C-alpha cells in the first residue's frame, strides 16, 4: 500500500516497481544550497531531514550525487528501502533532482514525500496532504512540474509573516528567530515520528494537522 492515499491515474504508462524489496520510498527535503541559507525559514525541509538522517542508525552518511543533482542518504527500515535527498539545485529547480532520483530508483510518485516550509501555516504546526496547489512555493511548483501533483507533502509551518507588510520572499529567506531555532529539535522529532510512521506502516495517512508545543 502507498504511504499516502493516491487517486488512480488511468493514463499512467510508467512501469514503476520496487527493487528487490517489498517497498521503496523517497523523502525529499526542500531548501537552497549554500551555508548562507542555513537556518533560514525556506530551508526548514533541509534542517529536519539533516536531523532525521543523523539520528537514525539505519541511515547512511550523505553523499553528493552530481548526476542526480542532490545529496543522498539511504537506509533500510525493516523491508523498506528509504532514500532521502536534498536537491543541490536552487529551490525553483528542485523537481529536476526529484525526477532524476525517482526515475533511477523506479519509485512511484505515491511513495514520495516532500518535506517543505509553508508560510500560511503557523510555526509549530505540521500538516499532511496529497496533491493540491503550491501556495506560491517555488520548490513545490518545480516538483509538480516534473512528476505531477500526486505525491505526499509534509508541510511545516513557518508563519505568520512578521511584519505583515514585509515581502514574503524576504521573510522566508530570513534566519529563523532565536526562539524558533530553539524549537528546531522538537520540530525535527515530530517530523521524524511522522516519517517513521510512513515508512513502517505502508498505510495511507489521512489529511491532518499535528501541533507540537512551543
């Protein structure tokens, strides 16, 4: 069963399969490469997956896969092979890396989960869903352009924008506040719990919101 509920695609001609295992999943963190973007709100996807990889004994160290335009880690959770990537393109080209890895490892879109920041959700909330629009997020726009919209999203709140009149592009590229940085550990733990549930259960999770205390 898929990790996320997926609508049937009658016209899908791709022959996706798992390689020698019962299940193969892909976790994608969105962000911009470069030290100058570390701890910015737009890089929350990178931040939580860095912590996921470092805390999970099943995951290997990151390697630079230049041919697939990403940093990649892989691991084995029971009968599930897990690939985790951080695109090395800038945000608005993220889909190039996702498509390359998906095609190389033959992973169906409904076994892909993209972890990203979302301005319209309050910091301290995580929302799950499949498909839908991009809400102006250039990374999601790029992923959808390359693989379609029927993939899972773990949407991590970084809002509200303060001050309200500030340009959204400037806000998301700011560093997380000191309070928010202090909560990154809790945020990463909650995200890791969600991802681990996806990996082990193989069940479609309902659209939902999870809130951790801040």
